[in-house]
């Protein structure tokens, strides 16, 4: 898939502020390579369908009452698949007639690059919510997969602003709309291709909260096994120690990952802007106050320390001291 995008010249993306003449020249000068790259990318996108089916199949194993989230993920995944395929077909149409009017080519190019990211966000959110609600003795997915999908949701949100900008990090060739989502999308496909199969499927959930070893399941035509038999072990979920548990509340991890991602995006924007005008940034540094920056840093670190101390004494039952 990524080989196809590289072959077509779509990595890096054609700038959104290109004129109609420049866009037409891009498609005219590399017509056959662009066509080949689009075909390779379309072939690569074929893996999306099987991946969505596997994720849905595994999500259905979590709990019967969470089928709605599995079906939501499946529907959003199918919609996302269309938004992967249709824009490429539009871009292929831009290469089909090299002699076409430059304004028409520019319109086709814009149509191929301005795509909605909401199906991807909805799909990842459904997966994350299902994983967080899976409190069984043997979770189907590792818990960190939920936080990874929530992080992807957050990193895709800036792409909603691409229709407002033709330059900068929010343009469809910019840092926050092209490079970050592209990298996250590629990583997501690798992680989700591994995640659903990364857990042992030896334990299968039965209604009523009981579990049975799948390796010991007998065909229906076999004689029933007595409860005292060692071939089948039925136990309450509470007797199984929970594995793969991440310490702390899930909301805290979402908050931390979101804050880290936001600061990462800010630093990315800063570096992108600084690369465009180093002299302006050098002059602007003279107007900064080191003292105020130092005080601000001390306040931030001290407040974090007080939060930790407050939680510690609150757990010890000292509510008044925790408040102070």
C-alpha cells in the first residue's frame, strides 16, 4: 500500500496550494507512474476487508451484550474502506486523460485528497470502548489496545480542519493532516493485524460467566462428560487472576496519552513553523522571559507533587490533609 503511494508520488503529498497549472503538470509528467502507484495501492487496500472481519469476529467473543460495538466497528470499517477506495478511483480519473483541462484536474485532485476521517475515528472508538468494557477473567484483547485506539482517535481529529487551510500543518499535505494520520494509520493496521491474534484463544466464554477449555470441548455426538471429569473445568470468573491489567484507572491513561499527544502535536507545529522562518524565531526569543518560564515550570512540577501526596494521604483516610 505504501509502496504504491510512493510510486505514484503521493508521498510527500502534492501541496494543497498548488495552482491548477502545477497540478496538471504533476499528472501530465508522471502519468504512467501515478497510474501504476494507484493500482498497487488499490491492491494493498484489499487487506482492509479481511482485517475488519477478523476484528469483528474477535469483538463478538467479548460478551453478548457488547455485540452492538462489534457491529458498529464493522459498519464504520466498511465505510472507511469506501473512503480508502473511492478517492483513489477519483485520482485515477485525473490521470485517465492527460489532456484534460487543468481546472478539472485540480478539482479531481482536491476531491481525491479531501476525505472524511470520521469513520476511522468511530471505528477506533468502538474498539477502544469494547476493550475497556471487557472485564472477563481472560480479556480477548490486551488492554493497551484500547488506549492505542483512543490515541488514534485523538490524532485523527485535526484532519477535520483540512477544508479550511491550503498551507501549514492543517492543509491536506501538512504535518497534522497528512504525515501524522498516515503514520498512525500504517501503525494501526500493523497493531490491529497482530492484536486480535495476540491473545490465546484457548479460553472461550460461555453464557452465565463460565469458561471452558476449548481444547477439551467434545463434539455434540459424544457422550456427556460427568461434572467430576478432569476433561472439563468449569469455574467462576473470580477464581481466575486477571492478566494484562494496567495499573491505574482507564480515564487517567486516556488523559495522559491525550496530553502527551497534544504536546507532541504542538512541538511538531513549532518545529514546522520554525523551519520556515528561523530568523523570526531567533528574534522572537529576545522577547521571552526566562524568569517567568522558570516560575511556571516550578509551579507545574510542584502541583504534580502535591497531587501525588494528596492521593497518598487520601488513601490513608486523611481527607482533611488531602484537601490541604
